[in-house]
């Protein structure tokens, strides 16, 4: 999974490590959605539910499998998961510098909420 994310983004994030991925799967194993083709994972999306809002991030498709509708299907699966859990609102964390990413989310019906900023702090 970490290699897929690295391929999709070109750099590892501050929290991209085995320990973090393990904690995610221990806490909410259904939050990591994957697409498999030809026996290998070619795409992923984290669809995490905090009990109030659905949050989607780390939408990544292997560069060799893009333009096949895989990202759209993962987003739809994440939305189904959240509807089943009772979510009324879904947020997507998107790397703004990636034009493909922003167009993917816009085409899926998400709006760019320019009024809301993201503040982050890496701890630990």
C-alpha cells in the first residue's frame, strides 16, 4: 500500500509508514478500500468515518491503470459505506497541486470549499 501511495504521489508523507497503516486497519479495517486487477492492488481509498462525517483521502490509482474508471468506483464505494453508516456530509482531502486529483473529485460532484482551510500538525 505504501508503495502504491508513493507511486501515485511521488513522495512519502510524514505519516506514511507501516505502523500508521497498521493502526488504521486495527481501528477501522473497513476504511481502506482497494481495487484489485489481475491479482494485484491497483488503487486505494481511505474512507474513514468518525461518527459524524465521512472523510476520504489517499485516493490513489497505479499510473498504469488510470483512465479506467477505477477512482470513480472507489469514490462511489466510499459514499455507499458512509450512507450505510448514517453520514450526512462527506469531505475529501485533496492534494491541490495535482490537477488530476482535483478534476476527479469535481467530476464526482464534490465542491471545492475555498472557505475551509486545513491546518495540520505532525505529532509523535
